[in-house]
């Protein structure tokens, strides 16, 4: 089976996420169900939401704040899963709770295992 990294992207405000605490409370059971479905199939490797705070290290130094695209979209969480097909992961992603928000998306990236020899 191939492992896949799913990156959840959503719009943000200047100093935080656009989702309100009410949205987050309403969304939590949906996330638990969605992730639970993958876990019950034995295909969940790891997942976690991300705090808004960040630092970016580059050749020119360290800056404070998350990396945002021009439209204020940033990575808000991730999931690593395993599957025999990209199509299966795409089908799961179509029902991801993050997609209820405008400008949100799920990016799917196959992972390349390091050689073990």
C-alpha cells in the first residue's frame, strides 16, 4: 500500500482562522466520523490539526507567522493514510469536512518511502 499525505487548506483571517468556535464545535463530530471511517478500515497512519502560530526558516533567516497564499489560504491540518489506490483517497477527500468552507481544499500527495537498507 502507498502512504498519502492529505493537506487541508482553508482561508484565514489576519491573526487566526476564519472558523468560529461555534463552527469548530459543530465540525468536530464530522471530523471524528470522517477520520474514524478511514481508521476503521485500518488505513489511518496519523492526523492532527495545526495551531495558527508558526515560524518560517529560510536562507534569509527566521520569520514569524504561518505561510499564507495570496488569498489568505493556509494549511490548517494534515492526515497520513495508506491505500491501494489514489482514487480511493480522492473519494474520501470529496467528503472531507473542510470542504464546507469557501476557498478550502484537500491536497493529496503520495509519499515516497526511504530505503530501509
